[in-house]
């Protein structure tokens, strides 16, 4: 019996050891066959090290998953960067395959920018007419007694009684009768004087608003009329009625305002950063809520030379032919301009090459010099308005947007080095110009024909960091202003359904802590703001980036880096003034993050135009009631809600 128990225990111990060995092998990534075969022939002089392209501090002796983000580890081979430059990196073909690197050629060609604006339909000021009283009197009848009535030129609008008109008519009738009496007179002087008196009386009535037909009726009738009919001088819609029946008016009193809606203006707001791509004579397309699916087009006729200091926008006026009166003043519109940009900040428009344009009415375009058909002003060349012809010399040097790694004022691209035994790349700082859709203009740092990495540049940058070489992902210097950071490379197309609920909840917890900072600064409490900032730092660290997949993971890495940097800057602030400056940088980054990774909590974006010496600044808050963190109790309610950010609030 004892022997049986001993034997049983030995069997159990052996089975346990087998199970532990099996589980241990699974956990350490030891899998049979496929892994060994996949790397067959991949010999190394020293021990093989596997690392994570996003978390280079992870270095393991075997392949597997990154314990932080669960990305596939890649091999780090010794000797790859021997003999290379400071920012040069050489990798094995196998590593290049794992990184899934893609490159594109640096080329010169024209690409269209996409400038989006919002605005509304407005009256064409050049087609607005005023019907006023030309003589003092009493309005005894208004034929058009409400606004919105369409009228044609020559339609009767009102009747006015005026004693002055009776006197003027009497003068004309008496002058005519005098001429008849002097018909048989031999005095040429008297005849000429009588004729001149008639002409003067007619002119007086004409200047007082009588038409030629009305004057002729007075002469034929020989009896003055105590009322005069006021006729419309233009066709359009009565948009204002400024008088009532029985009202006494003076000379110049406004009775009606009439607007011709056959053409209308679109008043748009363009950000100052977009003004370089807008030119008089350029084409604008826009849509309205009233006509979904229909696109209207117009011509830019004016660009305001003054920037609104509160909104940092300029007014752009577009003139549009209003077919069938579909566009009504007050309608909101969403507009887009797609100018093809050339080098030196000019605009290429093949249709305007060699043309002459009216500077006052840019919709007037002619093949040669001349005068404007509308205002008579001399035409100017299209080149003088900033347009250039479609020639190779004018084409800008372009790279795909995905090739540029931007942080702060720096931009880094990875250039493929040709004629190398192993895949080799060089990190190079470049100076970028305007963004044109999916491309950037390269002002300095690259040459035509070079190839740049368009996919996997983050992984190359991480590899440089692993090898202790300069990289884009190196922490920014303390004096780098995060408020000036260019976020245009961060994709903003992460849809709400692509953000896991657990991740959104963790981000929402951080946002709630941000609100504590906002309220503390609004209450002028630097100490409470410091405590809340420390809590925000912890909340950011608790967000599990492993919940994100694909592009979302890569995008969050960049957002987290910027959020973390601005939070640290706020932690280091030594006074409430520096806290508020750092809080502005944090607010800008958090607003961008919430647009990229929407949460369910509605977040109010507020704006104070007087913050930072009238430069203006935004912040985020939970309540719709303004609590200004930049002025505190001194101007606690200064500002306005601009928009609501959230998954269900666009």
C-alpha cells in the first residue's frame, strides 16, 4: 500500500514537470518548426537581440511580442551601423521586410491644396437700391406694403402728396401758356426766354422724380396733379420697408430697399495660414444644407487685407450667379478652394495664362488688354495677381505627407541611400513649405530624384534611437514651445467606432482631470492647479495604448508624446502666469487629441480674445458657462463657447 502511494506521487510529479515545461515553452515564445525555419540561414556573429520599434528599451533574446504594445519584435543586429554617418542607418534585408518599408521619389509637379472655409450667402452690395423721397410730403398710399415682394423696374410703389410738386407743375403749365401767348410775337428774346423757362420747369420736375411720361401728361392735361406716383428704379426683392401710409417724409427719407438677387455674394472666413493659396479670380466650390448633393461655384472677387484679431481670419468674398434664385441671403455654406500651387508661393492656373483680368470685377477675363465691361477700369495681367503659367520651372518640389516626421519646428525625412549592399537610409532635417493635399512643398534639404521613406519612417527613427543616434523622437528641448507645434502630420481620420470603449474611458478620465486644472486656474489657485497637473500626469500614464490597433496605435504614440511634454511643462511652471501659458499649450494639444480620438463626453471649446495681450487663446471645459482660466476672478466670464467636441458632437 505504501509502495503504491509512493509510485503515485512520482507519476504526479513527472506529469507536473512535463506540463510546466510545455507551458513555459509556450510563454517564452518557443514554438516548433515555423520559427526556426523562418530564420534559417540568418546567422549572426554575436547573440541575437530582438527589440520593439516603438519601445526600444525592450530588448529580448528571442522573437515574440512587445510586452507594452504587443507589436512584433524585430531583430537588432550588431554591426549594421558601422561606418555610417551620425544619422545613417543600415539594416538587414530581413529587418527591412519586417518593417514593411516603402519609398517614393522626390518629384517636381503641380499639386492642389485643399482650403476649406465656412460662411454664408449675402446680398451683392452693388445690386442693392434705395427708393427714397425726392421731395417733402405725405405718403398717402403704399402699393408695396410688406417686404419680400418681387418688383420690376418701373413698377409703381407709392403715391406722395407734396405742395412743392403743385408749385413746380404750375410753373411748367404757366410757362407753356406764356409761350402760346407769345407765339405771334416778333420778339425773339421773349420767345427764347419762354422756351428756356419751359425747359427749366421740365428739368425741375425730372429731378424731383417725374418720368417723361408723367411730365407729358401734365403738359397735355394743363392741370397740376396733387399726387405723384413713385416708381421702382430697379428690379429685385423688397428687403426693407421703412415707411408707413400717412407718414410725412423729408427729402431723402428712405422708403424701400430693393436687392437684385440675380447675383449674390458668398462671405467666407479664411484662416491666415490659408490666404497664400487664395487669389482674386480663383474658383470656389461650395455646398448648402438646402440643396444636398448640389455643388455651386463662384469666383473670388475680394480678399480682405485686414485680419480679424479675435478669430485670426480674413473675409473672402465670392460672386455667384444665382440661378433661379436658389441661393438666399443668410444661408450657411461650406466652401473649398483647390488652387494648384507653384514655387515661391504663387498659384498655377492654366486657364488664366496670358489673360487680362479686371481687378475690381475679376469675373471679367479677356484675352488682351482693355477695360472692364462693368466699371471701365483698365484690365491687368493675371501674373500681376499672383498667377503663373504651367511650366516645369514653376513646378514645386514635392514629397508625400507620410514621408515627413514633424515635431515642433523640425521636420525629418529618411532618404534611401542608393548603391548599398544592405538597405541604407539617412535621416535628414528639411524645411517644408505649404501642404498641398497629400504632399508637402520642400523648400530646402532634398533634391529631385532622391527617394524618401513613405511608410515605416517611425520604425527607422526608433531604430536610430536604439542605437543612441539623433532621432526625431528625441525629447524636445525645454525651450521648445509646444503651442507652435505643427500637428498636420497626425492623421485625424480615426473614426469613433475605431476607438475602443475602454480606451475612450481612460482618455475621458484624463480629460476630467484636465478640467480640475482649468477650474483651479479660474479660481486663481496655483497650488490646486499643481496638484491637478500631477494627477493628470498619472492619468496619462495609465492609458493603455495596447487597446489600439493599426494606425491608431501609431497616431496615439505621437499624441501621447506631445500631451506628456506639455503636462511636464505645466508641472515645471513656477508661477500662476507660467502655469497659464503652459495650460494654453496643453489645451491646444488636448483639443487636437479629442478630435482625433473622440470620446462620449461632450467637451466645450471656449475662446477668450483678450488672453495673452489680445492674442487670444482657447481652452476646454465641461460646463457651458464660461470660467476663464487665463484671467481668473479678474475677468472670470470673459470669452465664448466656440464649439462642442465629442463623439456625437461635430
